[in-house]
C-alpha cells in the first residue's frame, strides 16, 4: 500500500497512479469466443482518456451526468474511468430494473449521455426514451447490427476523443486537474421505504477513502486474482473494483451468473467477493451433487459438513483441536472439503461477503471447509463499507469492527450510526431526505439496529425501517407491493417476507367468504379455513393472482411463493399496532416454521 502522502485523493488519481505503479499487461480480463483476453494498464488508461475527451467533444463537462446500463466488462470499468478522469458524474443502473424505474433515474439525475450494452438493451427500454428529455446521445458498448436513433458506438466515441487529443494535447491534463476530492463522482440510486429511488451522492473522497480504509487488515497484492461477479451498478462491487485496481490485481470478469461455476475453475481466483445468496447456492449445489451420486455419498457429505462446522467453532473459540477431532477433520477434508475448494478453483485465500447478513450456518460450513468468509457491513450511503471482519480479526455472528478511520456508535433507540470519510454527501435533489438521515452532530443514521460487543465487534440485530434486503443484497420496499396484491378480491391481508432470504414470498390471509363461493363454482369440497389454506388448487389460485397483480416489478422484487394463513392478523393477537400497521418482526417469529417451509 502506498504511503499516506502518496495516496490518491480522486478516482482519476487512483486509476492513473495504479496503472503507472503496477503497469500490468493483464489488468482487465474477459472471455470472448471461448478464450480469455486481456486489457493492459496502458490500454485501459489510453481508452479512458479517449472516452473523457469524447464526452467533452459531445459537450458533456465536469459535473454533468452520464448513465451506464450494461453487464460487467472492461468497457464498463474503462467508461467509469473515462468519466472520473474528466469529472463527469456517472449514474450506474441495474440491468434488471423495470423500464419505469430506469426512466425515473434518468430524469431525476438529468443524464445527458446514456451508455447501453447493445441494441437489444435499447429495445428493452425503448418505450422510455421519449420521456427522457435530457438525453443528448446514446452510446452502445456493442453496436453490431444496431439501428438505434441518436446513437454512436463506444469505439466511435473514443475516436472523437483521440482526434480531439491531437487538436488540443494539453486538454486532458487540464480536465484531470479540475477534478477535486470533494466533487461528486457518482450517483447511485437506492430505493427508500416509499419505493421512490434516491440518488446517493458519493464523492471521489468517499470512494477512494473506502477502497483504502477497507483494505487495512487484509494482505492484498499484485499476486491476487479476483473474479468480478456482482453487478458494477452495486457500490459493493464498484468499490471492490477500485480496491483491486489500487492494489495492482489482475481482474477477471465472470461471463454471467450462469457461468460463474465454470469461470471459477478457469480463473482460480485468490479472492472472491459475493453476497450470501451466492454462497447458499454453492452449498446447495454441492449437497445436491452428493445426493445424486448415492444415499451413502449424501450421508458422508452431511457427516463431513458437521465435522467442519465443529472444527470452525473450535477455531472461532480459539480452542485447541484434540487428536480424535483432528483425525476426523483430516478425513473429511480429503473426502469432501478438497472437492468443495476445487469448486472455487483451488487457490482461494478467502471470500468477502456483504450486502445482507450471512447465516452462521453458511459461515461455519465454508470456514470449516477451508474457505474462510469475511463478513462486512455497510450501505450505499457509506461507500459502502463501515465494518468488516478480516483474516486477523474475525468473529462469528458479527459484521466485524469499524474499518480504518471510521467510527460507529449506538443511539439510544439502538440504531447504528456511523461517521467517517466514506459517508455520502447526501441524496441528489432531496435536501429534506438528506437531513432526516443525519444527526445534529453529523453522524449518519443507518436505519439498522445493533450492538457492539466488548471486543468492538458489531452485531446487526434488526432493521429499524420496514425496508428489507434479500440474501442477494437487493432492497425491497414491501408496502407498495403489498398494496398491489390487495387488489385481488380473494385477499384480505398480506405481509411480504424475504429479509435475508433467497427471494420474496408473501403470507396471505384470504377472504374466506369469497373463497367459499369460488370453491362452490369449481366444485371443490372445502369447508374449514385449514382445508382452504392447504389445498394445492387454492394455493395455485393465489400464486396466479399475485403474479398478475405484480406484473412489471423488477425480477428481485417478484413474489416467488405464497403461504396462506387461517387466522386474521389482529391487534389483540399482537401482529398489528393500534393503528393497524403490521409488526413484521412478530409475524416473522410467529410464523417462522411456515416461512422456513417456503424456503426449503
């Protein structure tokens, strides 16, 4: 790591210093036509400068906004670098968002340029462009076969920049010099409890400091090789990318989520950053593979997992491992864990997870298998890392200690508050919303409830607001979706669930009077609420109703499963407040067994 005096202050400096210091021939790596290709440090910077000057030639200047909606690739990172070199504020957008959400982000940010993956991506969102008046030019990463109005290809934009560089050789350095640490680097939109996205203003200082400060406690080097899987539209992966580049790593981009398993074996990364859902999938796939081989293999797998969990617990408690457990562990390692590690390519030093809480079960399984997981915590508004476990300081069930130069405290109501250089400037165009999330003395209110143990580790215990996250790290605002579902004549009450779960589900109290009528028409012999709630045909009816009424939601918001409740939620039974608001934690606890069944 560079000394404090030489540390970059802006993302422009980060890209330039890293390229000069490490000067890799394989800085960015991607797969095309069944072969891996590399982009060198020199090429990355050269192209980024051309994009900067290309934007300048289009009239896009320091402080203007440019949106990016595309899959992870070197083009994404180089476009980001191009924006940062000239002070253009980029606005990353999830490729999975519904068109109306994309339209809102474009209009709220006032983006002048829209970088898109290709013509098919344009077609998907074509309906919104008439309402997006600020867009002056569309830039396609891949314009093969494209016939998109008012568009140019990324290579054409770079050509414009290269031509301008010949005409004005000093312009690029002048643009770089104008970029300040306090300037907004990016607007990242995150949904609030009302469901309306808010643009989080993150400065160069926010992002650079977070990449540097979250590195402390880890031993990153040029020898490390990460595989980029999470979307770069997520600040978690974005800051991770800056950390990789800062430390001179060779970055590899996964082809897609479906190809991650193959790419892991091909790349053999030393570091893997993911959300809990990814680790849940890996474990589920390994267990399924064992069960398919034979009942005996499945039993051996389960035995090994239990041995690994016991081993991980002993390590966590700093207990000495006696001879018999050690022999069992060595056997389990040879029979099961070695294969488990091979899934990741066999060279993994550790995994880093965040975005949502990982279960103690998954933590123990992976750690016991020789794949240590370091869990951290943060939000988009904190760039994102606030706390993190690291190889020298880790505790099960916690999200670690505050990262370097960052402080946390617990408010009187239990809310976690944070202070440090990574805290956002505020919400774009929303001064009132900004004021609401800061204390009088300038600390950021996270909206999460937690406690700090005697060793300084933070434990998240609850969410203060209704907003929840799936285990894939996606925020869900339940109320608007619940309102849509209540549009069904069959629905009396509905509660969305899915916090730290794989997907969103719904608990529904039916209107039994309407259902009885439906049963008579369909000639179903059902009488009691219990019979209705367990009938597959009735459950299917509600699933179809939910699908119909929630059409148009983003994929991660989609309600995948429903469960029917026999009894109405009431104030008397403790599930509702006096003002008839749902007490979500109480519902989760009361119906835990039913909810667990949904996710088996």
